[in-house]
C-alpha cells in the first residue's frame, strides 16, 4: 500500500508543478522527500523504513500545503502565515511521531525542554523576532501585497509578506528583503493610491502672479494628465515671496505611486506650454527646468503669410492682404494631450496647424466622444465659430506637441470690410467641411449632404455677412 501512496504523491507533485506555479517550491520539496523515501524504503533496515515513512509523510504535507496556499491565500485572501504555521505544526507532529516510533524517550526530552527552550530561544532570537513580526503584520493587516510603502530609505511595492521577511520591489526594479522585526520596530508609510503633491517652480516679481496662476490652473484642468487624478482638481498657488523671485507650486494629486518622476515631467511640460501661450517667459523658470536663453522668434514654426497662402479659404487674397492678416495671427504651442477647443463653448477664433497633430472629436446625445478627423500641418480648424460667432461644434485635443497660429475676429474684420467677396468664397469651403462633419455624426448620408450643400452655403453666407456687419 505504501508504494502506491508514494506514487500518488509523486504524480500529484509533478502535475501540480505545472498547474500551480505559485507553489512550485513546495512541490519541489515533495519530489525530493519522495525520492528520499524511495532510497530508505529499498534498504534492508527497519529503522530506515521508519525514517523513509516520515519522509513520505512530509512529501504529502508539502503537496497539501501547496494546494492550500493557492486556494486559501491567493484566492480566498487568507493570511499567508496561517499556511506556514500549519506546515510547521505538521512537521512537528511528524518529528515526534518518528521519535516515538524509534523508541526515543520523549518524557526526558520534555523534562529538559526548559533548558533547551532557553538555549534555542537565545540562539534564534532574531529569527523568532522576525516570525513574531510577520504574524503581527498579518493579523493587523498592516501590509498587503501591491501596497507602495516607504520604510527608512527604502520604498517600493510589496511583493510578498512572509513569516520572517517582507519583500518589496523599488521603482528601479531592485528587490529588497526587509526583516519583519525591522518593520514592527520602526515606522513605515503606506502610500495611498491618490496622494497630494506640490511641484514647485520659480518666477520673477515682474510677472503678474494672478495671471500666472490662472494660466497654469486652466492648463492643468483643461484635459487629463497621465498619472494625475481629476478629483480633487489640480491648481496653482504661491508658496513663498522669496528674495529675488516668487515661489509657486502646482498642486496635483498623484494617482500612480512610485512613478512620480514621469508624472511630474508631464506636469512641468504642461506648465511650460501654458506659460508660453500666456506670454510669460518660461525661460526664467529655474532649478526644475533648464532652458537656454531664446528670443521670441516664431518664424521657426513657419511664416504666417505662407500658412495663409496655402489655406483654401483665403486663396482670393493678394500678398498685401495676406501680410496684413498674418500680422494679426498669434503663434501658440500646446503640449501633448491639451484641450484647445471644447464643444459647446463660445469662440471667435480659428487655428492653423504648422506642426503636430490635433484630434477633432464630437459628442452626440449619448455623450460618447467620436473622432471626426485628425488635423495635421497645413490644415486648420475652428473656422465656423470665427466666421459666425456660434458655439464650437466639436472639440480639439492635441495628440502630439502642436505649433499653430491663432486668428481672432478682430484680425479678420478689416480684411472682410475691404474684400466683402471673401465671405462667399469662405462659405463654400465651410459648408463642405460641415457636411463632412454631419456625415460623421450620422445626421446625414452622403447623398443628402450633397443635396443640402447649396442651400446651407446660402444660409452660412448670410450669417457670415451679418456677423461681420457686411452689406
């Protein structure tokens, strides 16, 4: 009967090795104990047979412990130390059973246990302290696998909480084993999933602080930033009026503990572009952003006259008019993921992309965002609101860094006054783009859109003339 039991234990350990990879260490031990049983069982000695039988019992104990660990700890979320203590108790039972079978005087052992316990306790005091710490951590649920913790100079995600030690993985990929006695004797911090962080930067007194804080706050709230919680909302505050400069901080709530550097880089990138658009010299930010002194030479993102000359809606303008219109265009830059236009908001400007890509989206009655188009260099968007004064009919979010020019109504008004025929040429182009948008919205099919184009062009021309007060 015993060989059949041994075969069942060996086969179970070999099969479970593949099915339950989290307990492979225990199944490896079961295989080793089974082989030791085989060696002892084949030798002609009753004592060796008794020892071999204990080896087989320990092999079976390891198989049962491996299954229990997967079911109770990983699936039922029971404390890990429960299984480990049960295994230790099982070993103790097998050991005393073996000693009894070999005729060892257990009474004498217990009689001298006080002295033995003192000696063993003194020799293993560190190990026992670690085991006690592990039991305390499990019972109090002070640490859980996946928590991000800081203990002294060490910080990382908890990978394992064992009886004697806790293993954490740092953001650099290092694995650190901390004795449980260290964790129970000293303070450690469990970083929450959402945590406030102040990201400082510095600007001179010559900058209007309210304008700066408004610009940074608006940019941080305009569209989501990776790793930043949307609630509570980010903001910008003054932290100190120091000698020679004002200390500011972007206040954000980090949602990815342990990945602060990447998230902070994205926030600073957003701040840089928001200050640049606001006309605040970001070159004066010190310590956190290293930048070379530059001049405001926006010719590097394409001459505005060249941009207008290649825009269909201004094809009737001569060089003089193009130069006059180009002088009223404002160069802007946006970081990846920034919101430029929001559907439903008022607007009286359009944008000409010279570098990067912008995603145009439309939200229907179901509030689901649908991509309408991707705008690249040489293309434009936002013209409907500029020409009619109506609310934005779509949203625009940058995909990459975007350089563009902004043209507002005031810059276009004088050209429209001197060249009223421009309104008709523009209306033809705009209607075509609106029909494409209507098809994407599933409002119209393509054939219906073509039939309505002429009628809509007349109505649009009337609205443009009325908005610009043209006769």
